[in-house]
């Protein structure tokens, strides 16, 4: 079985179209940053979900997660935190659900 990564596919397409490696390098770096963010925030989210937190602490974490919520694994962390505290801080969670929709959901015209 041959496994080809998305980076390899993009690289071949861009090279064949003469677009160079600048965009490809940026995509690779962005994926690395997203992976690092996930590795950093996974234990933080787990820890927060296993105890009571202040609304300020919750809001602080959700605010940072929101920046990466276009990534599927980060979105799962975001949702996990929202689900854990939806009954404790409904106003805060409502704010961040709407912030996610405003930032990341596509608008149809």
C-alpha cells in the first residue's frame, strides 16, 4: 500500500504549475504550528475538563483555541470544552459558539 501525504500532492501540483515552493513551505509550516498547538492544548483541555474552572479561565482558553478552530482536531478540543461547561457558564459558551460560527463558518450569498 502506498501512502501519499497531502503535502506531497500539493508539492507535485505546484511544481508542475510553476508556482514555486514558497506557498508549499508556508502550508508545511502552518501544519506544523497546528500540530504543536494541538499537542500543547490537549493536556490543558483535559485538565480543565477534570476540574471546576472560573469563567475567566475558561474564556481565556476558548479564546486561544478559537484561533485554531478551523483545524478538525483543534475544533474537537474546542467542542469538548464547550460541552463540559455549557451548563456551568451558558452565556460564555453561547458567546464562543457564536464567535466560532462568525469566524469559521462559510457564509453563502
